[in-house]
C-alpha cells in the first residue's frame, strides 16, 4: 500500500509509528525534514504483513510517487487535521485514480493539534472535501503519532482495508520495475522494486530490459530475509551476478527472459482530466511516467485531431529510445512546461509497430484491445495481418499466456505452423479461391499442363496462409506442383487438344524426331499461336527433352528416342572404361558443338556419363 498526501502532513512519521521503521534514509531528507525518495516499511497485521511505501509529498518528486504506486494495490491518504486538503493532496489523488490505485482509508494526522471538541467537525469537513474529489465511502480516522490510541485505530483500519484491496492489472510473468540500484561490498550489484506478474526464484532465466541483457541471480530478499521464492506484490531486493552498477539504471526492468521486450512505440488509450486547461493534440510531446520510468514521447492520435478535456481516445506514443512495459499497465501523462498532470493512459500493446494515424485496421485492433475480448482481438489482428495472426501477439494484447490463448480460442480458429492462427472460414475461402484461380486458368489454357504459381498470389492474403493452404491441397490430392508451376490434379492437358492441335502435335514431334541429334531450332517449329503450348505438352509427356546451351544462351529440344539412341551409340563407340573428349563424342554422333555440349551435360546429370575435367566415360552398369 502506498502512503500519499501533501508535503509535511506527517506521512513519514505515521509510517514510523505504525512500523517502527525510519524511511527517511538520506542525509538531505533528514536535514530538510521531508522525503525525497521512496521509503519502504512493513507492519504485521492480523490478516498478514502489509508493505507500506512512503511517497514524497512535494510536487518536485511526482516521479517518485508514480514509481511507488507501481504494483501498489491500494493507497492510504494522509491529510493534516490542521491544514486539511492541500494542493498535493489533490495531485496525489488524481494520479492514484489515473493509475487505478484506490484509496483504502484516510488518516487524518496531527489530530492532537486540533481542539478535542472541534475535531469531529474538522473530520466532517475533510470527509466532505474528499468526497468532492472522488474519495467517498472509506474510513476517515483521526490520529496522532504522539497518541498511540489513534495509531491503534488506524492499524485496525489498515487491517480491514488490506482484506478489501483489489488486484490490478498484472503481467503474465515475473516483472520487476527497478526503483533503486546500488552495490554492497562482497555482493556486487543489487536492484530493488515491487515484483509484479509471477513468482521470482533464483533458478529463473532473467533479462534486463531494454536491451534483453541476460542476467543471473545470486540472491533474493524480501523484508530483509533471504528467500528461495518471492511472490508477486512483494518488495524485493535482487543481487545480480556479472553486471556492474553503472550498467543498470532506475527505470530498467528485471523480467522473465523471452517473455517481455522493448519498443519505441506503445499503443495506448488516453484519458484527459476533466479540468484540464487545454486539449491533447496530435503530434504533441508529453512526459510519460509508468512503472519506475519516465520518458518524453510524441503522441500520435489515431485519426489525428485532438482530445478534449474529460474525453478519451486511442493513440500511439513514439519514444526516442526503447522502453519496456506490459499490456494493461497504466501511465501518467504530464505536460513538459508547466509540469502538470494532464491525464492517464492504459497501455494496450507494449510492442506495437508504428502505423499511420489513418490506419483503420490497426484502429480496430486497438479498440478490441481496450474491450479485452480475445476473439475480437484475434479477428482484428487476422484482418490486419492479411488473414493471419501470431498467437504471441494475441496473447500479449489480451494479457494472457500463449498457452492460455491456444486453449481458449474457439473452434472457429485453426492453428498453423509457425505459431499462427487463422479463422477456419478464411482458410476455406483461400482454398476455394486457389481452386477457382487454377480452374479459370485451365479453362482459358486447356492444353497447358501447368499454370505459373504466380497466378495464385493474392496481396490480400499472407504468404504463410497461401503456403499452408497450397501444401494441404497438394497433400489432399487436389493440386500438384512442379518447381514454380501448379495445376489441379484433375486437369489432363493431353486430353484437351482439338483435332487441329493434334495434327500440329504430330508435326512438331515429327520434325524434332527427324532432326535426331541435330534438331531444328525451337522458333522454326512454330507456325500457329498454340504451338509453344503444344511443345510444352510434349515435354511434360516426356516425349521431348528440353536442354540449354548455356554458352549460346539457347533453348534446344531433342526427341526422347533420339537421346536414347545417342546414349547407346556413345556406349558402343566408347565402352567402359574407355574415356573420350567432347570432340570425340561430337564426331561419334555426327553432330555439332552446339548440340553435343548440352547433350553430354544431360548425360552427366542422368548418370549415363561420368565426367572428370575435360574427359568422360560411359558409366559402368549398376551391379
């Protein structure tokens, strides 16, 4: 529980009276008589041990107050019976409300400085003033650090309030925003903070963010006791191994490795205070305080424009350097000058990618993230991702683990390789579209055995979806693929030629066969529009063998019988293990270098000949 209130209203003295712990440690704090940094103490109550975080009350130390509220489930508001509600009382209440930290009770201190007869009226005045600020229905207890009876009543009130504290937003694994970094002799670097998310143990794989720097844990303490396991919500000190104090900063995050990341772009929902003096504008620079961090960001409102006082909107916060947060975490927005609180933000996606303010698909994702409906989030991400979404993105934005998402998604979604999900209806639609595209191509070009795979490309469909559907269609025997060509398995181009085309087929094949190992050039074979397709059909049937003369960059075609006859002729002329050169083979087959080079390279590839530099021999018969 965080202890908040105006400067010099007695927060530190009250914490000391409740716990016996002095939270002002710094010499400057003792000299000035006010808290500068967060103070930490704990008291034992019948319902358990309660951690108290003493927040500085001066307006210069708002960042420390926000840091202290990180992980706090509730607040104890301290108000001086002498001064009543003061400016920083209001400021702290605003920040607590924006962070979602409810006030559990109000301690009215310095009650001994008000006449006994006047105290009830004074308490009523303070209660009424707080009700106007949104704090109503909580105990208001007068007390004094000099009178134990008042402190005893407050202790009882704390015990009741502790049982009623709600649980706020939490990350899915161990997440420790660092509020202090120091070194101890013989131990090295120590960091402290309030643990969020999951348990922390010495064996856990941890990382420091930003930067994903892996670190090992040497020791863990809570309330001065060395522990093997620390539960979320505890104040914890962690002794890090192998990293120097200078390499860790307040605002860094110690977290479960591989679970959290850093980004210079956050998706958020902003809310502006009702009494703000001016609207929040698109592209405005603001100071953002979240966890133990603070950084300046440029606010890009979705749709542009501005947010009026008392209103809310969706935006991206763009930072100059990566920051680390978790979905559901709250932040405080403050103007750069003057330094006043403008409103708050809920982080929707801590690892967002920058988009244009007019991006309607991304806006739908942000709206689903705010509504926290997993199915809507999955559908919105799939719509933005050209039909598909990563499970880890759904998990992060829906504030769940990947395992939970896999179990919780309804039957309407299908998981595919690589951690992707897609609506089953979308998969079926893509499959139907692929079949329709191929069917249309075959109808237009019936004598083409294959269609180029490029005709299946649809910019509206992610490659991972197309690849998955094509693989399934092939496995199911609906489609077949050859290199970069595809076809419906039911398509038989050989059965489609007309009578006139069959005459052309016979003519083309006869000319190539007649040429033997000196066949005619390919262009001379064509005298009708479909002849090139008819040649490809003969090639696909295996009756014609295509080759390439790389040196001449020329396509050649041989009849399969001519190639087989040439192989037999070479074997007869150069029985194994006789070796021969290219020129000798050319002479033996009575052809030219234009044809013998690609022909021999074909024999090499088929294992008919064995090449060793510039000489070859016929491969011996298989044993």
